[in-house]
C-alpha cells in the first residue's frame, strides 16, 4: 500500500462557493479570519485536509489550499497555487464563467499545471447544462480541455462523492511529488504561539524535513534548527514533499528573521537579483496593450512578489499570444530554481499580464543579449524537466563545470545530474572526472594549452626538472582550483608526470645547457675545497642560480638549509661518520660531532637537523642518538 501526499488548490470567481465546498468535503472551514467570517468572502489562504482512498489500496493525503476569488486578493491567490499538484476550478451554476474564473485559469496555465477538476457548484439551482457547455467552450485550446466537470451542491450533498472520486482518479494519474534532496518551503504564514515560539507554515516541495535539521531562511541566509514539525495539526518527525507543513523555529523572530514570502531550505543557496526567463502572454488576455521593453511589473514567485524591469533579448515589445526571451532585473533577491514558474502582474497589481519559465539563475546583465547565451539556455524553458538538456546546455554555455555544483538551483537531484553527466561522458561528448567536467573540445584545447606551456618551459629551462604547478596555473588563468587539479590528474594519465609541486613530460630529462656547464663545474670545485665545511651558497651562486638549482634537483648537491649546501658524496661521508661515531660512543652532542667531523657550527647545526628530518638521528635534550634503521630510499631524501 502506498500513501502519497499531494497539494490541491481551489480556484475560481468570488462567491462561487470554494470555501463552502472545501468545508463540505473535509469538515474544516478554511475561512479562519474574523473579517472573512464577517464579509462572507475569503481574503487570505485557508487550509484543510482531505483523505481519499482507492479500491486498490492506495491512499491519498491531500492538503487543500483554499484561495480568495476576489480581484483585490489575486496576490494571495497566486501565493497559494505556486506549489500545487492539482487544481479544483470552481464555477457556480447561477453565474457561470466570470472574470476571475478566467484570470485564475490563466494563472494555472502560466504555472504549467497540466490537470484540473472543475466543480460546477450550486447545481441545485439548475442551469447546469448551459454552464457545462460554457465551461467546455472556455477550456477549449487549454491543457484542460478534457478535464472532468462534476456538478455539486453543498446544500443537498449532490455530487460530493462523485467529486471525491474524480479527484482520486486525477491524483492516481499524477507522479508522486519529487524528492530531489533540495527541500523548499515557501512561507505563507509566520506567527508566534505562547510557550512554543515562532511557527512558519507552507507547502513543502523538493525534499524532506526532519526534526533537528538545520534550516536556512532565504534570501537572508539566517540559520536555525527545527524543534518540531506538524502537518494538519499532527506532530510528526518527518515531512515529505507534497505536504502542508508547520515548522517550529523558536530561535527566530517574526519580521526580522522570518516572514511570509521567505523560503525555508536545508542548504544555503545563493539568491539572485537577475533571472533569465521565457515570458508568455496568453492570446486570451483582456489586456491587449503590448508590454514594452523596460516595463516594470511585479514578479510573483512562490509566496513572494518583487518589482522588476523586463528587458527583452530581441523584441522591443511583447503582444498577446506571443513569447519572448527576457531578463528580469529584480528590485530584491529571490531564491529561484531553473524550471521555476513565475507570474507577471502589472505595476498597479490590477491585472495578470504574463507568465514565465526560469531558464537561467546565473544571469549577467552584460552578457544577456549575447546570442550564444540565449541559444544555449533558452531551450530549457520548453522542456524544464529534461535533465539531459539542462546538463548539456550548462556545459555548452560555460565549457567547463564542477559536477558537485552543476545545476544546484534546479529541480534535479545530485544522482540525476551525475547520471546525465555519465551518459554524456560515455558518448564521448564531455570529459568527466570526480571534480571536473567539460565539453570535450574545450577540454582538449585546455590540455593542449597546458602541454604547450610545459614544453616551452622545458625548452627555456632544460636544466629544471619541470614546471612549477603554480606557474602553470598562473599561465592558465582564470581557472578554478578544482578544474586545475582535474587537469593535472588527466595530464598525468598519459604523457606527463608530477613530482611534488613540479610537472614535466615523462620523456624530459633535466640537462645543463652549454652556457651553464662551466658554472656547474665552478660550483663543484668550490664545494670540494673544504668538503665538510664548504662556503655558503650565496658566495658561490651569484650568477649561477640556474646551475645550482639543477645540481640540487639532480641530487648532486644536498640543500641542508637556504644557505648551506654540500656535495652529495661529501654529505654521505659525513652521515656515515656520524652514524659510526654515535654507534661507538652513544648519544653525542653537536659539539662532539662537530669536532669529530672537523666542520663548523654554521654547518653542523643544519646538517644534524637535516639528519633528524630524514630519520637518521633524533634529538634528545642536547644530544643526538640514532633512530631505527630506515630504507636507503628514505635516507636519500
């Protein structure tokens, strides 16, 4: 047996019986405000629970959001229908199709809803055949042209069971609400209860919440911990997507920390003040005046609304029945995901004028009108649930991506994204490693650039063992640490090798050019005059730093400290003499060892510290004693 959670919202003209129908179906009066009781109309959102059962054992737990129908409260209506699975469009038999019926229908279409049930209320008054025909006529050409229309009467009880059956049938055809590991709760109420503290409510989408979870209030980014959870008045430990949810957040204050219009998440997402969208205007819109480039309008998203300026990519205006790519430059930040739907209402907040689908949440106003940006990303709006399209367009736009951060603000799970990346990799369209992915042509070009830089370093400085990684990264800037690390790993799979902080061709062997060979001979000679007490590096190197570095990298010279160096053969003799002396005499001081070697304090101190580092000796108070024997490879570090 499956228990599935869904959200249903009412829609329709004022006084068509939405709240009365909800009460008849659930036993709960969704009108909770005194003013609503006094005026007899719904002003704000109301909530109820409906449990439906199917003969096959499936159970549907339906959270109902009852929305206001009056034209003055469309803003509240939009806040209630932003995260729903099914709509119950209510049309009264005595009035038929009315202006707010039409506006609510257009809002449902703009939000991308695919299924509704129509409740023909007040059927006891007659006139149902004429109004049913009118409804079919109005729904023609919409996604709901084949929906069920159920005559009902709350006064007589007619049709209520038929309506429940119709709702259960539609819900059975819906996929369960998705859990993509990115829970979002758009706050529609925030209040304080005595002895409990702050409580926020909303419809949960995209993931689960648990008692004890750390949450973030977006867009502020304030964190808090969930003390308790409820759904429809019942205490629960876990809430799933598609559930009306109340969260107790006692550490937060209403207004300053959290309020209606905020979003609750379990990850700290980056909000944005610029969104790229495809804007669509219904051909049925009563507002026939074109929307001009630069028009300011209110953008409704979730339970929030923000004033924004609309900038079209190519058009100078948008007429009814048309669509256009646009950038929304918001007056305040929003937490939007790729694939989210928005509603556009005019600046006077009197008319719904368009709807939109977000296809880019990382928009840059300077790049917006560049054709390649639009070409790559705008197709997402046509198929917002196509994971392969979303992943490929993101890679095509940026060239190189970090898989762990790809499409963070989207309706896709990490597993879905990883699977899509693997498919592209298997087809040879992208390069993919744990921390980086890239369009194959872009990656091959990056590899070639890196190879050319390394080869140039080999030609310019053949005496070096390779190129420092820091120098290579500087030449490749801008490049992120993750991408650079992935590049080095990929290079070293084939023709290159990394040793510490240096990378080189496998075939490269450091060699002194003719002009440095004489310098190397001078260094060898200088270090051989007094083998155990040679002069300081600075007095020898002056103009021979490259030759010195070569001899050190090649192992012919041992660098004890920045200014203290020994020829390898002399170092080995000194080491052997120290080992013999301590073996014969036991723990020995630096002074005793210095006298035995016939060297100076300038040499003996860094020399002994070096032996300590490579595991030959260890210091105990002022003496040195031998460590356990190490392998010859370790001793020659």
